[in-house]
C-alpha cells in the first residue's frame, strides 16, 4: 500500500502517519517529490484497512500495490530514479556507456583499455577483480591486486570504476575502490550479499540471473532498496532458453520497455554477455538504445585473442570507437544522447 499525502501536508502530519505505520508493526518508506510526499507501507498490508490512514490529517488517498515488489514499483515512485556518477546522470536523457575488459589482467592491459574507452567518450570503466567462473580451473581474477590496479588507473585517467563483488564480507573492501558495485548474474539471489550491498549505500549494478524472471530480478532489487539505497541499476545480460549454439545467451530486449513500465530504476543492457560474440555486440547494442535502455555495459580488450576471460565477446578499441559513433546516431534518432 502507498499513502499519498495532500499537497502542502506538513512534516507533523507526515510523521503522524509514519508513527501509525510503525505502531502497527510495518515499515514506512518516504518518497518526497516536489509537490507531495508518498509513504510506502512495507509488510503484509492486506491485514490493514486503508481507512485507518485515509481518516488521518493530511492524507489524500491510499493506493494498493498489487506487485510483490513495493519499493521498486512505479506505484511507489512514479518519477524515474536518476543516479549521478562521474558527471553523468544514469536514468536521464543520456545513455551511459560503461566499457572495459571482462577481467583485470595487468596494469598495462587495463591502462591501455582505459585510455582507449576514454578517448571514445566513455567515463565509466568496467573491469573484474573477482571473477566467478563456471570452471574452478579458469582465471578467477587478481583479487585485491586487481582492485589496486583499478584504483591506480582511476587516479591516472579520471574514469569511474564498476567492478563485481561476490561475497558479503568483501563489500567493505570493494567499496573502497569502486564507484559502482556490480552484483553478477550468479549472485542475483545471494540474499546476504544483497543485504550487504544495500547497507553500503553505494550505487549498485544488479544483473539479471541466467534463468530468472523479471519479477525475480525486481524482488532482488527490493532487498537492496529495503536498506534505503535507491541507487540501483537493473542489468539485462541475456538468459538461457534453448540449447542455442550460435549465441551465448538469449538477450531479452523485451525486458527494457517492460522493466521501464514496472519500475523507476534505470535499465542497463549488456550485449557482450547477451551474445557472446564480438560481431553481434554492435547490432544488439543499437537495438538496446532504440528500445530505450538507459545504459550499456560493453567489454573491450586490446588483444581479445589473449584475454584471460571472455575474449570472444570483447571488442578491440578501434571497433569500440566506431560503435560509439554509430550509437550516437541511433540515440539521436530516439531523442537521446550517448554519455
């Protein structure tokens, strides 16, 4: 349930409603707009008559939220959430591109890639220090050494950093180096991790699980939002459907407009993991921008043939620079820009 306060409702009236909610054993979440305040009632509000609140001073009306996700719902927050990062605003008119290698392999590799993506106009560098891999024998990342390389490259280039965190106990460490914490597809329903990144109050990039529904993705986001951390981005990175051998996953382009209708959170698309093939990244990235995505996550590597992780889906810097030029034209056609 959400409680919509009247225009001009005073702070005392708002706090009386909050007090009533808490007295009944629920939690209250406030969304303060320019004209009015909306209060979300978090809990099983089916046991409560809406008239309890509608009779209170300053309350205009109550609205039931039928979705199981409350705080992520547009019913609770009708306006888009906009997240400022490194001079950009994710969730606004500009489509924000985050680019870099799948994994940090060395200072030289990361620095070369960082300067290349910055020259193309990108201001957020992606790179994994901790790598969850299907095989225990595959490259698992450089760990803390990788984080320190990310910090050095950030200092030298001025790029913001997005990198994955895999365990709740690692959140404080990774948060010291990153500007955005990524929760990977394999960790989407690691609820202890979701609580931990929510408590960090850091911007979060939450990837959709490989076999997860959109509702399950939104419920995962709800864990983070429940800690009053509204700086959450949802990432569509492809799901498993048929035993299809021509692409790595099936990128659900439907997810972009569907999520934007359901939630106020920005929607990011990862065409690299969605396709698994560098030659498909460009067409799918353009489709994502045309569909309304708020951002893209693209893998770039100076020598994909030597990459320790996901080289087949990584673009060479020159191909990435050309793609950015093409994406600008697509964005302009739908009334947006590329950041």
